[in-house]
């Protein structure tokens, strides 16, 4: 038999004689206890020196900066495993076993590949791991030890945070108006920010005593005071302002973790009194409050006709004497380009009726989703005929399509309303509570 054929058969029968082809894998964790670990470039440099000294064949170099704490969360590592399955390389060169895995899932994938003889070797700075019971067992011990360290660290951190808050110490970055103490002997303590603390107090006072709204506070802080945060040096957004006004930390108590129901009395100096805080809560409960992550129907689709800023929406709730709560949505200029814009606000119901009126002024062909309207009308007529027994000719005229569009604007879900409005070829403007289009006289 030919020698080359014998060699190939031997390679298949005895995989140990196959020459390892290595992928150099370097990972820098984001975990706190690994901040002093070798950087990615240092790992690569050290591993390349080993490869050169021991004449190892390096097929590829992979770098990654993700934690190995959770299984399947490292894209580069997952690609590495897939390339091993495809046979691109069959060995891994890395700095230490914990670079590869700190969880049971990823560790199991490595061991399975060794059992399937897809992964011949894992080589680290001072150790080799091959497909032998003892070496695989040692690999599992070292990676499991790394997982144990992670688990213990999490327990220790939570215990430390719990102890800290029980002592009245704030466990995170100080809220706006406070500064974290940098002294080691006062770790966890916060002090009132001399530049911002008094402004935070004025915010509460203006809402409680002068009935200021959140938007008025926003313009006062941004345009009159040019107020910036200590962390990031940024202006406060409207949502940031409401979060500050609802934060109990400013009168001396705080909840940790958030929404846990665990309340603590802080050792920090309060900026306001509990009475002032309660007055503010009463005031903002009757004013417009922006809902976090709330999607409104027509935002980002209409432009202010006076200053060309965007149009935003606010949600307002009014409680009647009989206990009923009514919801109102108002659209108005964001005033991002002109803080003194006098465009005014319009209720959503009035805005919709004006938009509906434009459907009579434009051709239905200008609406790109005409086929969708036809399909919906056809589906309804089929329902009438098949379920209700109403027989009629199945046609969809332009008038029917426009009627359907009007219905969606009035009664449809927000995504459906936005879909209709986005199909208007003309640009929409809002000025003095009136909607107009660029090519249609209002």
C-alpha cells in the first residue's frame, strides 16, 4: 500500500498524530477582579512568543472583550467554536483556562469537542490539556474554580452593598446635587454639591410654591442657568427633571434596590424637607408628566410651522371630584430651535380631525398602502358574507378606502396611524393649533 495512503489512514485512525493547528484566543474581561489582568495585546504578545519558541502553527488570532461569566454571550468565542467544528483549526492557545470559560455551558462545549476529537489540545501559558481523562478533569477543575470565584464575588458584593445601605450609605453614583466622597475613610458617603445643591432645592421650591411645570424648569435650567450635571457635563432632560422631583433621597431616605420595598434612612444631609417633597408630589400629579418609553401616534412625523423644531407629545391625567380619571394627549413644539416659539398645543382628537380632512383633499393613489386598505376592506366583506350571511358585490372603491383610512386615524392603533401618516408625500406642519401641508392650502 502506498506510504501516503498509509499516512492518511493512520491520521484518521490515530488523531494524535495530526498536527495541531492553533487559534490564539485573547480575552479581556470587564469584571472588576480582572482589571489588573494582562491586556489583550500583552496576552497576544506572550502567546506569539510561546508559539515561535515551540514552533506552533497559528492559523488565526481572535480578540474579545466580553465577560465569560454567562454562557453563549461572547460572539467571537462562539465563532471560534464553530470554526473548530468546521475543521479550520483543532487547537486553542490562550493565556489561562479562565480566558475560555467561567461557566458550565462553555466548559461543557470544550470537553464535548475533545471527546469528539475535534479539539486536540488547549495550551495555556504553563499547561497543556489534551483528550485524556486526567487532563480534561484538571481543565474542568480550573474552569469550575473560576466560576466559584465569580459566584462568591457576586455574593460578597451583594452582602457588602446590603451592609452599606443598612448603615445609611448610598451604594452608587451620587444623585445630581450630591458628590461622592473620595476619601478612603469615608467610602460610600455623599456630600451636597456646592455648585448644584442649591439649584436642586430651587427646583423643588419653584414647583411647590410657584406652580412651575417640568417644561418650564427645563428651559430655566438649560437656557438661563446652563445647568450641567457633574457626571458627563450634560443638560438635564425633561425626564431627568421628573426623576429628580420624585427622588426621596433629597429629603433623606432611599429605597434599595429599586422597587424592592426596602427603605433606609441615609446619613447624608438632606437638601429639602419631607413637607416640601410632598407638596411637589401633589403638584406634579396634576400636571403634564411625560411617560417613560411611551409611544405616541404622530411624534417625529410633523414639524413646527413657526420654528421648524420637532413636534412632541405629552400625556396629561385629570382627576375629577367623583374619582374618575381622564386622559388627554397634547401635541406641541419641542422648542429645540426657538425656546420662545409660540406655536401652542393641540389636543390629539383635534389633530386627528384635521388630518382626516386632508384625506378628502388628496388622491387615494398618493397613499402607498392602498393595497393594504383594499385587503382589509375585502377581508371585512368576506366576513360579512361568510359569517353574517350578508351578500353583496365584493368591490372596493376609492371612497371606501378613504373611509377606512379615516377610521384607522380615529380608532386604529398607534402603529397603524403612523403608517398612514408616513405615506403622505407632502410634509406636515403644525402652527397655532393648525395642521397644514406643503402643497395644499390650509
